[in-house]
C-alpha cells in the first residue's frame, strides 16, 4: 500500500499548535459548489458548524450548511465581513480574493491554507514557476505575451503546443491546443488574447494521468491518499479509478513528487496534485488544487477518512485520519450535463435510477439550479471487491459492452 498511514514528521518552523475543536468553531468556506456541499456533509456528521459564502442563492452547499451568506468571494468587503463570523476560513475554489485573505491574515484571521498558497496556485504560470524553483518535475513552460514570443515558444517546444490562461482556469476552460504555427493567432484569440495573461507548455504525451491527495495538519505533518488514475474527456475529469493500476515504484514516485510539492506551500488542509505519467516512467506535475478535489470524491465511500473530513480535521488542528482504502477497488464516474433543461435532467435521473440497482454504487447529486452541457452535475462511486468487478458494474450502469471511458 502506498497510502501512508503514519504521518510524516512536521518540518521545522511549521509548528502551529492551535486546536479549534469540533463544536466550538465556525468554519467559513469561500465557495458553495459541490466541493463545499460535501465538506458540509462531512462537517454535519462531526458536528462542525459551517458558514458558506457564495453568490448563488441556491448553490449546492446552501441546503446542507448552517449559514449561507449570499455574496461574492471575489469582493474584498464581502469576504472581510464574512470572516468576522468564522473561527477559521478556508476555500473550495482557488479563484477567490487572495489579496483580501492576506490582509485578513495580518489582522489575525486564521486562513487555511494560507493566502500565499492560494495566490501561487490561482495563477498557473506563477504556480509552475514556484514548483520549478523547488525542483519539482514539470512539463517545460514559458510565458508568452506577443505573437512573436509564442511563435518562438512553438519552435522551441514543437507542436502540438498547449496554450493556457494563467488565471481563472477550470475543467479545461482556459486551455487550447495549437497544432501548427498557423493556428497560433486563432488559439490566442480563443483564449481572449494576451491581455489576461497566457503561457505555453510543451505537449506531454502521457500514458496515464494520476492524482495524489496530500493532507497536511497545522503542525506540518502530512499523510497521502493512494494514487488514483484520472481519465479525462474533452479536458474534463470523467472517470477516476482507485487505486491506479501502475507498478509500486510509480506509486512511490508519484507520492514523493506530490508530497514534495505540497511541502513547498504554506498552510493546513488537503491538496490535490495532478500528475502525468510519461512513456519513460517520469512523473511530471500538471497542477495543484489547494482544496478537496474531484479525484478524491471516491474517498467518501472507499477510504477510512474521506478527503472532506480530512480537510476539516487538518484546518481545525485535529488529528489526521487514516487515508487508506477500506475496499479493494473503487471507480468514480462524473455525471456531466448532456442536454440543457428538462431533457438533461431526465437523462441524469435515468442514470441515477440505474445506479440504485447496482451493488456498491453510491449516488451524489449536487442539485445545481441549472443543467448545462459538460457541467459537473453529480457523480457515482462504485466500490467493490476487485478492479475488474467495479469496471464491470460501471459498464452495466452505462449500458455498454466493454469498459471504455472515452
Ligand atoms: P481542472 O478542472 O483540473 O482545474 P484545468 O482547466 O486547470 O483543469 P489543466 O489541468 O491544466 O486544466 O488541463 C486539463 C487537461 O488537459 C489535463 O488533465 C490533461 O488531460 C490536459 N493537459 C494539460 N496540460 C497538458 C500538456 N502540457 N500536455 C498534454 N496534455 C495536457
Ligand atoms: Mg485547474
Ligand atoms: Mg487540472
């Protein structure tokens, strides 16, 4: 097993003995999407009080939190006001007003993870620069701000060339691929031009995408969840297989890269490290999320301590739980919006009904107010006695002959 059940010792200078306790602190969360909702569900079980800041009146977390403040997590005054009611402030999305978080920290507000971490991560170029300074293996990357600089990068890295927005990226929105030099200007235009900040990455023809969730307590000690494989469709995470089917030495390498990356960032909580496994058995870091992550949904049913409970334990200064799997295998399937409106709901509901008939399947419906194409609407996790059986059950659920998530 690569899940480390025994926390690694805290690095020097990271010690923070604050313990908030379970019932006497309000946890404030910036964002009330599905990740916020599942955090609240874990909190409810433990008796932790949750306040959510989200602009949407009927956001997914609104039905399960103690308090929902309707407002923007990007507005400084709103975030500062919200912070007053919270003992500790955390995030379920990195695209928040990190400058305000930094000010609040200086005023003594407890933010976990730290504002510095959110600031590094919310700008993917800054994130890559940061990790390269710490010797973390990455695809080659370079900032581009003019047509001539991106052409130069194309000559350097070759094609296809991955062009990325520095900020506000999620579900592949913010990424575009140029197949040759002629496509560069239209690709740049599709990302809104150079004004908002772009950079490029060398194309990685990976054999698999892997993910490792690392939890860090306030004192700096860490535990790692088992390595999983993430399978994307049109840049969106579609299926997660736990554990990943890779040799033990790859699991060790992936876990080491992930842990090293997280140790370079400040603050407590869970962090997801997205990785590429290359043909020549290198593990490269794609990006980090400073919060619970899609690749860790399966932990609710398949691990002793879910990533959501773990995040709460970490930020509250409670002991970290056991991240290892209590079932031999699990598979998570994201329910993505197919059609808009009623037709989309009908399709999703049919899938959910079929899932209810499958052994080991658990349904999570986020109850988003609207259904949109390619939007994450819910997920289904199937836990079972072997990789073969959970895949076969997913095939049955999807009414297809053989396992082919693409
Ligand atoms: P997320 O929803 O995970 O936040 P994102 O919008 O931040 O996604 P990335 O993680 O940068 O986007 O990329 C999305 C997907 O695109 C990756 O999971 C991978 O499949 C593919 N991808 C990203 N970078 C590269 C690269 N350099 N070479 C090849 N494929 C890549
Ligand atoms: Mg991202
Ligand atoms: Mg990603």
